[in-house]
C-alpha cells in the first residue's frame, strides 16, 4: 500500500515507518519537524515537511501522491504541558486532525489509523481498562484524543472513512537505531536514563502519596516495536471496518518500580527527589488488550519491563544526546 505517515519523524512514527518499509509498503512521511528528527526517517521513505493545519500543503500532497491509507502520529503529546496550554493542544490535535480528515475525504483516501491514548479514560472506573469504559479525560491532551475519536464515528457513517483508533498506554523502549528523543524530555523512562548517563542529578518523582502500594502512579509500558506492529495490523483492519483498541501489556508498574528496574539495568544508583504531584496525572492506567489480541491478532513480544528499559538504555547509551549527537555518542 501507499501509506502517508503523519508525524513519521517522531518516536513511534519512525519505528512504524521502518516496519512498513520492511513489509513492502511505500511510505511518505509528513512532519512539521517541530519535534521530529530527519535522522529517524529511513532513506527509503519520502519526507515532506509540513503541518496538518496547513490546508494548502495537505491538498498539494494528496493531489500529487496516490495514497491508500493514512497513519496519524502528529500532534502534541505531553499531558502535563497540556494543562498549561490547552488551546495549543486543541489547535494542533483537534483542528489539525480535522483538516487532515477533510482532505482525506475530499481525495477519496478512506483508511485512517489514529494514535489515540489511554489518557481518554481519565481516572478509570476499574483496571485493567476495557475499551467500553467511559471517556472522561482529566487533561486537555486526553480531551483532544477523545474528541477526535468521537468525530471519527461521523466521518465513518457519513463519509465512509474506515478508521482504527489505537489507545496507547505508555510507549517505551527502542530498536537498535530508533529511540525516544524529546526536547525538553518529560517522560519517565528517558528521564531516569538521563540520570544514569550523568546528564541529570536526580529523578523528580511527581507524587508519592497516591493510593497505590508504594504511593506512586502506575502505568502500563508497551514496547515501541509492538506498538508499531499494531499499526500495520490496524491498517489491514480498516479494509473490513472501524474499531477502537487498547494497546498495553496488561500489567502495571509503579514509577518507583520503573526506577528500580532502571537501577538493575544500568547499575547506576539513580537518585530520586520527591516532588509534588504533577497536575492531570491519573493514578493508575493499565490496559486490557484482549480486544486487540482477538480482533487484530496483535501479540506484543517484548513485555518484560526490564527488557523494555534495557532496549531504551542501549539506545540512550549509543545516542547520549539524541539524534543530533548520535555520531558523538558512537565514537
Ligand atoms: N514522572 C515522574 N517524573 C518525571 C516524569 C514523569 O515522576 O520526571 C511520572 C509522571 O508523573 C507519571 C509517570 O511518571 O506518574 C509517567 O509519566 P510520563 O510523562 O512518562 O507518561 P504519561 O503517563 O503522563 O503519559
């Protein structure tokens, strides 16, 4: 298939692009390069710089490329930041996606895989979380994902747009060449590993008085290669219909357990400093991924936390300053 990957220069997007190419698909990456990395886009993919909020740029792209499907990874992703800048999140993650969807419909491209998030659930009623739980986001980031999921139902029934929304839990880990490089970094595992690399003095631990066994939040970490694999399956699924799927391994780890795992993997003491809770953080997010397994045939392969952290550690050691400093790190 000829696939457009919006946000394909980013963390999960780039791993998906690489898997798409390996499976024989033709790939165009559309990325505004605000957080993406040119070095993360394989040479066999065509890279077009542009923003989904730019209607003219999208129209030009869709007129020149004959596309079969679109996978969307674009948008802003930091739940904490979205509490400070809700309007910015609504602009990128809602307006931008609407422009993209309208362009797709206008050009008859009717298969769409959407990166959603566990953040749509807010504080879940029960864990593990099944897809039928109510959508009650507790931060604007989750609200943007829930809004697009709701709109997609109408694009499906009224415009014939077949879509799969993938609700990621916590993406983590790396492949040999592709890893997580955000600036500024806000995610727990890369921050922990930056401490192990000596780039930070300590991990700021946001909240140690949550109602969990060790007082810290619980998350379900899913390896980036397994997430990427789910997108290929979702693209096939769009041929027969639309759906919404959780992607997690079904097991939660507390923030302190993640730090402990990183201490074992890196051999570094990784000091921690207790800080206030971060606004907009749900207490525990753990997936039931039974539906993705049953309907998509998804089988996550790298499910042990230590293995996930070890893969990230290998990448961070070979890229201590991310993509821009990759050569320096390899010397
Ligand atoms: N966290 C933390 N210190 C950090 C970064 C994150 O204690 O420097 C916590 C955060 O408050 C949350 C968990 O780690 O409880 C996972 O946060 P992350 O930003 O990695 O992912 P999210 O679950 O928000 O998507």
